[in-house]
């Protein structure tokens, strides 16, 4: 099975809706909060990587409901909670892809 790297070109080829993208971001946040996704310190001074690292560190300290709200706001989704129909496939995809 081929694993995909998580980088800037990871999602554009999938053409997902903003609701699905926020569900994927929420899934990554939950995996990071539960220590299944570990972030390494950036080797370079890449601003995007530094901001992403700060985002995950910040959101991992929040309750799940606030994590959902923040993930939705990142993609400008107006609702507060992420539905099961969006979050379950996102979790399954990430667990399958990264073999968590």
C-alpha cells in the first residue's frame, strides 16, 4: 500500500468540499490530541510549517466541540459542529492512509 505524504499538495487533487476538508482537519487535530499524530520541529524556517505546528499545538488543548468550531472556521464553514457523515470517512481515510 502506498502512503501519501501530508503536504500542501495532499488535498487539492481530491477536490473535497469545505465541509469534508474541515472534517479532515478535525480528524488530524483529534489524532494529534490523542498522540497518534506526532509533529516534529520544523527543520527549516518555513512559515507555513511553523504555523501548522502552532495550530495543532493550540487546538490540541481545546475541548472537542471547540476543535470542531475552529476547524470549521479555518475553511469558512458556517456551522459549528462537524457531522458524523463527514467526520467518519475522514477518520477512516486518515487511519487507512497512515496506518494509525
